[in-house]
């Protein structure tokens, strides 16, 4: 398995003292978790060459990319482009590293599973900025997962699985125009959390499956939902799987999400993904999810037992009833 890791991913930095959750500390938490659970020396770390930001024109409006590049070329200090999302003097290098990571992953994926430990995240970035009319870009600037899916579609059948706690509204907006790519999005009930999109009733052109989990859901409800995911993927029959890997549904990871998953759910996600040629891209996760959920997921990808072995979490009867009301049939 390959871990695509570049020092420039840490150059995208929030204002000092802002307490912004999307910061370079996230990668330190991830590496600490992999080291703590004996995985750092198992994965093969790959540092990609820098790529051309223009590559993202494949999935974003050219005017959006041109404006973004123009801003990044002259930025002298960190500033917010919306209430959630910032750019900094090092953001251009971070995005160039993401473009390079995409190209490196395309070279590696036929030899083994790939995990891009990159920043900034991307699944809220739509065609021309905020996806599906959202008010902000949710920390995201360019959509790495959508770009990977678009490029892999030239090789074979592709599916995208997004298990970040938030709906991948940017990815949905982009892939609705690409009906040959399946988009399965597993997220907290869209009525209770940003970006307030991801209605399970929407099916797009037949390539969209939104699975909503009620707040308070634990491993038991989540495992049931993964059974649905397995069935959908098996029916689609992808040759390649792109994973938007967010670890913010892990219990206690942050204060703005309501799912309560243990390492068991992330380990099963890894085992599920390992059935395919897979490229996973880091999305959310800001604390314990990176230190405990991510190692469990990567262990699953490697075919290893869960090294974290959390005590499983369970859901109350009211959560089960709400889940049954929205469970895809």
C-alpha cells in the first residue's frame, strides 16, 4: 500500500491563533496514529512531484481555476474567501502537491491501494466554488476525489465512496454531469449538518446514492448502512474505487458532528474498499478520528486486523427508527 505524502501539504495554513480546525496539525495527528498502531513502517511513503493546478480544470470551471490561481499567486498573508475557507501564502504549493499526488496515484493504483494524505480537503468544492448552492466551500478549494474519478474513468468503470460525516456536495455537483461514474455518499442526515444537501430522495441520472445517518448513530446502525453500500457497489461493478475518506464521524473527533463511530466502522470501510483498486483521499477528521479511525481504515485496506480495537458503539431505539425511515431499499 502507498501513502502519498508531501511536505507542501502542510504549507496551507490558517491565521495564527484562529483555532481553525483545518490546519497542518491534522497531518501530525494522522502520522502519530499510524506510528502508534504500527502502520507507519508498513505503508510505502511516496512524495509526488508538483503538478499543474490547471489539471483541476477537468472538473472545475476554467474561470474559477483562473481566479483561484490569480489570488494564490499574489497572496501575502492568510485571508478568508468565505466564513469557513481560507487561503495562505503556501496554498498554491499545497494544491500543486495535490495535482502531483493525483498523477502519482494514477501510476500506482494498479500496483496497490493508495491513500493521499493531502490538504486542503476537497469534496465541498463544486464546479465553480461552493457546491449545489452552499453558502461556503467548507474548507475546500479543489476537488481531488472528483478529478481522480474523472481521470480513472478513461481506464474502466469507476465509483466514488464518500464517508465523511458531511455530504460531498461539490462531488455530487460535478459527478451529476458524469453519469458513467457512481457516487455513493454516506453522511449524517442532511437536515442536521452542513452543507444541508444530500437528500436521500435524489437519484440524479441513476449514478447517485445518498445514505443519511441520523444523529446519534453508532456502529450498529452504520454497519447496517454499509451493507447497503456493499450491495450498491456490487451492482455497479467498479474496476476502480475513489474514496473520500473523512474521519469526522468518529466519536469525539469534533464538536460539530453527531455520529458516534468507533474504529470498527472505519476498519470495515477499509476492508470493503480493499476489494477494489482504490485511491483514498483525506477529507475531514480533526482529532481522534485521525489518530484512531484512520489507522483502523488503513489496516482494513491492508487486510490486517483492527489495531485500535475500540469498544463498539450502539444506537438507541429512537435512532434505529429514524434510520429505518430513510434506509434505502
